[in-house]
C-alpha cells in the first residue's frame, strides 16, 4: 500500500472505524508472494519479523490488512485475526438489527 501511496486513505477508513489507530512502523511487504505463502511460510515469517513483534507487543480490537494474502500471512505470523479494511468498514456501518 505504501508503494501505491494508499496508506493515507486506508488510515482514514481505519480512523472512521476506531478511536485509536496504529500503523506498525515496520509495515512493509508481507512476503506472501501470491499463493506461494500457502505452502512456504518461511518467507513471510522472515519478511514480517519486525512487524509481527510490534503487532504482538500489544492487544488491539482489530487487525486490518489491505489484501487477502497479506491477511493470511500476518495472521500466521502474529496469531491475530486479520480482516480486510472494506469488511471492517461494512461491519462498523451495518445497521443494527
């Protein structure tokens, strides 16, 4: 998302949903490499070691990602349940009932 310069837009959506939004300093490429991460977890573990340590140093209400493969990779490396930003926005704005 940094490469596409979409971080500000994603952060704005996250700030609409939550009061306290934290973007990991080390949030970079997750190294999942398309579907390769489904069979080989080591590249993702190596690529996200610093980010995973930052994420697991606290407890948060939600863990968001911009795409499904990164959700899978980050969930594996952190043990936290990641979800997409659009899904979190939909859930936060769904009418009660």
